[in-house]
C-alpha cells in the first residue's frame, strides 16, 4: 500500500519543547535519491527523507509498541513543520507507520523508529529530479537543522 500525501500544515508545537525532545530521542535524518523504474532503468525521480528517533533511555520497548507510535507521531509533526509552506510543483508523501525497529551502524545498532517521506513531483511523477525538488529538499534540511535534528548520526558534541 502506498503512502498518503501531506497537504495540511503542521500542528503548532513549542520550538523549545521540540528541540528538547529531539535531543532526548537523538533524532537524525538521512536524505538520498528516490528511484523508480523508468523504461527498464532505475531513475532518480525525487528524494527519500528518513527521520529516525530512539526511545528514551531506560525503556525496554518492543517493535510496534505504544511508545513507537508516539515516536512516529512526533517525527511526523517534525516533518510537517519542516516542509515548505507555499504550494509548489513538488509534493511530500509520508509513509504509514512501520511497526519495526530500524538498526543502523550510524546509531551503534540502537533500535530506532523511522518515518519516511518521499519528495516527488506533484505531476509527471516519473520525471527526473528538478530544481524545485532540490530546493524543497534543501529547505527541509535547513528547517530540520534549526530544530536540532542532526544529519546521519547523533553527536552530543555537534552544535544543534
């Protein structure tokens, strides 16, 4: 089943509280090209953004638990808040909740909850990445940085 599109605005959340939550849950992002098959070849048609968060220390979560759902919902709020506000030829598709843990060497194999967003063309979905998608991806990354979300791996020493 494919994701649903985001057209709504983010739920207002206190930025200070959000920044504290980002630090507590060591929220990171990864961004890379999103590929689809076009004329029997893999073609980059947009970007895939992954936001990842860890459970608070001291918890012993299980995949898909109530705390995982809460992490996903907060990651969704962060993503919605990072999207550009004006209508553009680019759209943002947020994948539904994935009830599994994601393990990465960048997180020292610590279980993480992941939210995935596809940044793609609103029309002509299979067209190559264009300047609008590039601009949207750059703005989203800038907005994530402003909240203290870190690219790749979490570092307490990295300036938020």
